C-alpha cells in the first residue's frame, strides 16, 4: 500500500495511471451527468414556493461544494509540498486552481441569476456571497502568484503557503449563514439534521454532485498530464513515449 | 517522519492557527458590519442607526398586508416573534413576497417609528419540496 503510494508520487508513473483512468472517468461522468440532469430537470417535481426556478440548485449547489472541496484539496497539497517536497503535489495543486476557480465562478453566476427573481437582487454584500467572492480571488491569487515566479519549484512553495493561509476562509464560507444574519438561506443538505429537501429532489442533486466530482478528477488528470509533459520535456522517459 | 519534516509540519500548523486567530478577531470586531440585517427587536430597542439606511429582516405578519391610499404603497408588519415593526414600501415586491414569508427591507425609520423601505428582498428558507406535499402539510396544521 505504502509502496503503491510512493510509486504514484513519481510523475512518469502517475502519467501512465492517469492515462488509463481517463476513458473510464469519461463514461462515469457522462452517465452521472445524464442521470442527474434528467432526474433534476425532468423527473423532479417543481418546488412548492419557487416553482421551476429552483432547478438551478442542480448546478449551483454542486458547483459551490466543489469550489470548497477543491480548495481544501489544494491546501492538503500545499502541506505535502512544504513537508515532503513532493513534485506530484506541486503539479496537482497548480492544476487544480483553474478548475476550482471555474466552479467558484459558476456558483457565483448561477446564484446571482437565481437571486434576481427570488430575492429581488443579483448581488448583496452578505457574509455568504462576500466570502465566496473572496474564495474566487484566492484562486486567482494562486494562479497569478504561480505565473509570477519563473522557477516552478520556488513558485510551488509560495503558492503552497497562499493555499494554506486561504484555507481559513473555507469554514467561514460554510458557517457564514449561521454566524451572521444573511440573505442567503441556511444549509439544506450539509448539516447534522435530516436534509430539508424532498428525496425526489435530493437524489438528482447528489447525482449531480457526484458528476461534478468525477469531472474534477477528469479535468485534473488531463491538466496534470499536460503539466508533467511540460516540466519533464527533456527527460528520457518522455522521448520514449 | 524525519525531524526536519516534523518541524515543517509544526510551522504549518502554527501558521494556519495564527492566521485563523487573526481573522477570527477581525471578524469578531466587525460583527455588526457583517450582520446583514437588524431584527425588529433590535430596531425597537434602538440598536439600529437612526440617521442612515439600514436593513431589517423578519417575517411578514399574516393579515397585516395593506395597500392604503394611492394603491402603490404597501404596508405590512415585520416580526421576529417578539416585536413588530410596521413597514411602508412603494415599489415592486419580489415574487416570493407573501404573508408568513421572511423578507429583508432596506430603509430608515420615520418620526412615528415606522420603517420606510426603499428596497424589499425576499429571504428564501432552506426547505425544498413538491407542491402536493406542502399542501398536505398545511392541511394537517390547520
């Protein structure tokens, strides 16, 4: 097990493993996405208050979850970079950032489009919306900082520290709706109580969340493979490919 | 773990804990600014600013929604189940506005203690269910 983990840490090995996984992940993603969208847009009933408009939840909520998840994954990579100086963690961290930024942007835009008819406004500076916007800036900061430093191993150390410092924002986002009065509603699913959503809506929501999760791994593998090729372009194993 | 790695792990933990404490104190001191709205109890208790716009959030009291005068102005009471404040608003209400709904109004208090709103937003709750179920629930409650 430990040996397997060590082997996975070597870029050429990861390159090959990821390449083998990609076709399977493609199918998993497609099946989950079609099932989730069909369940959410066709099978699920309209909401008792919001009617059909609530259906944006099937994109908004999984995207928001992923925006938090990817940042935590980046922070874990950051810790691994600083403690163990592992090359693969550097690659995973920087490859995750644009994907996380996209999910954050998607969550902000879909929420804003839903907010106009439901709340009566596209944007307010309440705690949840503001902290999620800060998360977007953290992602952009990670990307910018990485591009600003030429030596990629030094860049990775700097970015690791930014990712670790920014992780403080994650619990703030999650608990913002409990700690302060906000316009954004409280948690529906991610709480210790029973989810306050009917199962016919919850099931497609979870399918969509799984689909987004698989998409992240898929996009991450593609980006990591490209980054490995770029970094090791002069090494012997790539000439042999 | 080698001693060097242990030291680096310790440094990371120290850094994250330090930043968290700093941010925690900053947020604590900004508490009132981050609060998106005041409750009617706080407004009646004089905690809301008197001379500038602020937001007040609460439930619309059933049976208090009226359109006095020209028919453009809506008047209703907001409650947090302890205190009520009367709100007046001339403008377009959001779709979710109804009696019993949580809303947030942005405006000022006038001389007679009524809240004159410039903007009314609906606060949605976290419950999602099909309309048939909602019907069943209100029947059992009645």
